[in-house]
C-alpha cells in the first residue's frame, strides 16, 4: 500500500524507487502484484510515466488513511520522547502504596510527562481484568500478589519490614522479641485478593506457639494510624506507614525468616508490551522513584 501511494504520487517507477529506497525492478514487481490484485487497468503505461486510474487514486487515498495510524505506532516505538508524549497513562497501584506516595508520584509523573494525561487508581477487584484487556499501562503491587503468566513482573524495590507502634511504646522501647510482643494487640492491614481470607500473620504466630490478637482488621490507613497512635497496638509494616504520623515509630522485628522480614514492590505490565517504550520508561522511572523514596 505504501508503494501504491508513492507510485500514484510520482507516476514514475524510477522516482518511486528512489523515494522508497529500493530498486526500480522491485517497484515494477510491486506494481505487477497490485495489478494482479486490483486488475490490469489499475495503472496505464505511457512512454515515460505510469498513469494511475481513478481506482488507483482512491486506493492511494485509503492507503494514506490506513498508514497514518500505523506510522504513529511505529514512531511511538522508535522515537519515544517523554516530554512530547501526549497520550494517556493509566496506573493501578497497591492501596497502601498509593496512600503513601500518591502526591509525590503524580508530581514525578507530571514533571517527566508534562503533556500526558493520567489515570491513577487503587488496585481493585476488576483491575487484573482491565490490565489484561490493555486498559491499564502499569501496575505497582507487592510480591504477595500473584500475577498470571500474561503479565510481565519485575521487582522495583525490596522493603524492610518492622513493627509499627506509638513512640515510647512501653514494651517495644525495651525489647521486641517474641516474649515481649506476642501478647500485644495487633492492627492488621489487609487487601482484597491478597491477605483478607488467609493471612500469614496468624500462621506466623501459630508457628511460634502464640495466638495473634487482632483488635482491628482494616484497609483504612486512617483507622489503623488512629488505633496505633492511641493504644499499645502494633502493626507489622514498614517505615512507609510510620512516616505518615509523627507520633509513630518503627521498631525492629522479632526473629523472622527473610520471607517474613522483607517485601518486594513489584512493577507489572502486559507481556505483549515489553518492547513498548512507554512501559519501559515507566518501569525505569518508577525504579528510580522508589530508590529515592523513604
């Protein structure tokens, strides 16, 4: 179709070959294939030119309409410039990570992609379906969530876990071993599809011979922070959470396996978009963002 368009415009196989960067015999063979497809009268041969028929002209116009969006896609792959990108960027983010980083995240995105528009949403029950349909460009999730094979995942950052509680906690100020903290009330943060029905917290306590005394199970950070601030309750989380409230601190964990003492922040997008510059840019940008985050 590209050859057809150029031949119609130049009406000369030699000029068409020069523009397309191919040989004149290759253009002639292409014209023959076009005639085989659309009929011998597609082009009329003259002494020093090739005259397009009305059908050829109409096909060339249609080819232009077809090739323009294709060219834009190819250009977006080969010439991606963040400052000039004018499309929409859709991100779905783990609830707590979005609560903690939303302001800084949109500030960074807006700075690096100044002409883009954004959708920045919590990861919800329907988010996986939307991701698989191509409606979400990038996901920021934690390693507890298991993605299907259609989704490409990579670790953005590994986060150290701790025990979050109020400052000058009467027990944790002295010690955070199992004998000291096993009887303390717990605030449990949960997320749908990750740890609502089955929690590693209860299994962990059980393996140590204790029972986890959960006094609040919530996905509301405000409710969790209020309870931690106004009681002796503890929450197994990271400094990301304790930094949200000046009256809270993060204490060291009791003896735990590496599996329980660290959590990975995961960047994810469709396998079919692994070569797409926008996704590669988002991944690199977010790696740098979380490397600087505290």
